[in-house]
């Protein structure tokens, strides 16, 4: 790609960053890195009524955790700053005035009550009220297209509230190109005259967005499907300013796992999964919203999952490092249709990443959990033995989806079971079991070199000599050592906890279950 690629992620700081927003940021990041371009963060805070104080920092923290930090933005490489729209008011006013001077925009003084009356009047006649070519110059609406220049200036001087509306051309067909959706044709007669600027000195999203993208030299606008209806106006604004428009790509929606429609926070609350990357605390209400990080997901697993929501690499590969995603990413392989989110598939991704992590890395993550859970003093010595813990991690990690699962999968390595699964005990502990287990203790006491190989040879040899099924011994033995019929290889467990603890646990089980 010969041109200088510059893309932007432009969220509004109205609350925590939804995973749909993270995916938009991710696709922008991947596209920028693929083409040696720049990933810009711009904060679109023109709607001050919905502004949330800690939301901007949350956005920055979320991008950092996801390992997709911005190259340019608030407080970082401010080549085209400021990057908060609230700090750029004077810029937008200048461009609104330019559109007015060119005849591409006009002042409108209609009050909210007047517009509401027009809507109700149209509804009563089975029509829909649209402020555009059809009625803007008929005299019923109060704007500078029907007022004299003197009347307009008098109203402004008197402090009457006004907006600046875009004057959408009549009887034209727009031919628009989208990198994902192809050619789009729009009849301008179906469009309304959108508000661009308000008398409080703040622009609407549409004007600020176009002006900023132009001044920040954005080459590609990659954004969510919900902005597709804005594309005709944005294309017309570029034409009105006589600017070259960037290339547009509108990403498909992320759909809820059950039912129809866009994935939202309520779906997560209802089905028990987070929809935000990080935990979020609302400073006003104190409400805490779950995050993927705090739920135990790895950032790279979360990003891998998001990348495949709406994008297809064209192969069977599902696991990608961030570097591999950069190399493989192509807007041409982004789907037009919505992508259904799957909580189970997301958990599967994290499970795969648990398997990929080194035992050493997982051990470092597991140790704080161990220190919280281990109470017995003798067990605390085991926790302090990092090599011991690391070996356990290697034995159990294939059964885990999260590091938090490790304690439930390994607690018996640190503490003797005090209870036994009643169903397993009823099924496996027969009348003759205590006698067999007592004999097994004698066999174990006679094993001098208590290695896996020796223990396995001696115990299996004894079972064979008894001419009984292995299950009659091995299942009660597992119950004795673990407290349930779970865990890795029995001989791994025995040699890890040691000969003395193995004998003690068998004797405890005989006492309690015999």
C-alpha cells in the first residue's frame, strides 16, 4: 500500500469500553501494523451530557492490557493534537462557518416544541416528518433559507438558540464505496438535513468527525456497522469541503449468543459472562461491572477470540499470536454479516492459551492463589518449593481453562483430604476394601526407592499376584489420596506427596470409610 496509512479509534468516554469497541480498535491496530501505519486514539467527547470522568482512562488501560496501545493520541506523540474533541471547539466553528458561506449549510431556529408539533402533525396524517429538501423552504420551518440575512442576525444577536444544519442536495444519487460491503447507492432525497453545529459552541459527531479525520490525515476509517447510515452525509461533507475522502470499511456487528440482535451488557449479566475487557467501577453509583481480565482470561486469548469475530483468515487455523494476526489480517476477509459471540468458545480459547504458556509462567501466576488457600503449616513448606509447584502445574494444566482452576485441581498435593466424595465412596469402597488397603500399606512400606517406576512395578505386581482387578485397588487408592475420583496419574501423585503422606492418607481413609 503506497499511501501513508493512518487509522483512528474514536470512542466516546461515556462508560466502559464494550468488547465490540475493542474489536474495532483491534482491527484498526492490525490494519495499521500490517501496512507500517499509525494507530491514532481520538476521544470524541462532544456529548458532554453523557461524559463519564474515568471512562477515558479506562479506554487507555483496556488498550494497554490488550497489547494494542495507540501510537498517537492524548499525551502521546501529539503530532495533530489536541486529541479530545472538547478541546477543539474553535476548529469546528471555523469549518461550520465555511459551510454556511459556501451554501452547504444553514441556520435553523426551530425549537424542540415546534419540531415535535411537526412530527405529531405528520403522524396524524400517516406520514413521517423529515427535515430536508421537502419542507425546509416552504415557510413552516424557521431557518436562514426563508429568513432574510438581517432577520437571521437579529435572532442570533438576541440570543435565540439555533443549530447549523447541512443542506443535503436534492435529486442526486450517491455512489459510495465500502472496503467490506462494496458499492452502495443512495438517493439523496431520502436523507435528512443533519445538525452539524449547536449554539452552545459544540459540534455534533458528524462535523467533528469529518474535520478531525481530515486534519489528522486519516487514510482509512474502519468503524462499526452502526455508522453505515452516516456514510452518505460524511461523503457529502467531504465533497462540500472539497477534500479527498478516506476509504471506509464498516465492520459487522457482534451478535448476542442467544436470540437476535447486537450483543449488550444485559446479555452478559443474564448469561454470566463479561462484555468489557476490564472490571469497571461506576464512580457515581459504585456499581462494579465484570471484566475479562478479572475473570481470569489472558489478554492474548481474548484478542485471538475477538479477531475471529467477523474476520476469517481463509484457513483452518484458529490460534494466532498478535504478530501472526498482523501478518494475516486483510479487510477483504472481513464478513458483511454479523458474528455470533460464543461464551463457550471464548473459554476454549483461554484453555488453549493455558496449555501454550510455560509451566514457569503459570507457576508465577498460581503462587499467589496458593498462598491464599493453603492454611496448614506443613503444606506451606510445599508452597515455598517453587520446583514442586511447577511440577504440579505441569501435571494439571491440561484440565484447566483458567489459572484459578489450578487450586481445585491440585489442592490434594498440598493438603490431605478430610472428606471423601460420598457417591464414589459408596461405589468403590466395598466390604473387602479396607483389608486390601491395609495390605497395600504394607507393600508401600516395603518400597525403599519410592520412585514412580518402582512404586508402579511393586504395586501392580502385588495386584497381579492377588489375581484381582486393578480397579478394586486403584480406585479406592485414588479416593484415599485425592478425596474423589479425579487428578493426574496416581503414581505421579504418590511420589509427589511422598511415601509417608501416601501411607497416612490410606490409613485415614480406612478409618473413615472402613
